[in-house]
């Protein structure tokens, strides 16, 4: 399966945009929430467009899918809200999708997002539980397959 990327952004740029948006709205998110928001934005975008939002690959960590470099960038915050602002430029064609997705997902508790990401048969479940590849790469092809099942 050939994986298409729908935007020119990296996971880090999308993460910075999400962190800034929630900080500006006085509802900052934690690193755990951020990781799950990135994951669900990726799946939703792929299910709606047939393309990935970004090329970075998730890893299957105990609390769900994680983009390692994003995790490391915000790890100094621990489990506390990330109170930072970035000047990430996002073009108008993708901004409404990001705004709606980030806001909707940020309303859910981090543990609800973890629970959903751990669903049986999810890309995380396949890598972490079925293949027992703890911190193993979740191939983008697996996310695309999940997204196509969601859109059916």
C-alpha cells in the first residue's frame, strides 16, 4: 500500500500548533493528551482524505501511540499541562481541520483517549499486544488500514 502524505507538516509542527492553540484558549494539554491528539488527528485525517497528515511514525508505548521526538520535546513538563506558545504557520486549507480536531479531542480526558487508542485490533494493539513489540514502530500502512476501516 502506497502511503500518501496530505500536508507538508511534521508531527512536531502539528504538535506545536496544538499546544499553542490550547494554551491560548487557557486549556493547556499534557504530553499524554498531545500524543493521543496527534494519533487521532492522523487517523481521522487519513479516514477523511485517504492521506496521512504527517509522515512521522508512531511507536507503541504502554499508554498508547507516541511520536518519540514530540514526547522528548515536551517531557520536561511531566504530566502537567504544557504552557508554551509557538509561532507555527499552518496554511488555511488544513487549519479548520486541526482546530476542530484539537478542540474536540482536548475535551476528552487523557485516560479516555488512552482507552480508545488501546481498542482491540487498533494499530497500537497489533504492535504492542499482538506482536509484543513494546516501543515498536506502528507502520503508517497500519494506520492507513485502520483509517480505511473507520471510513467504511
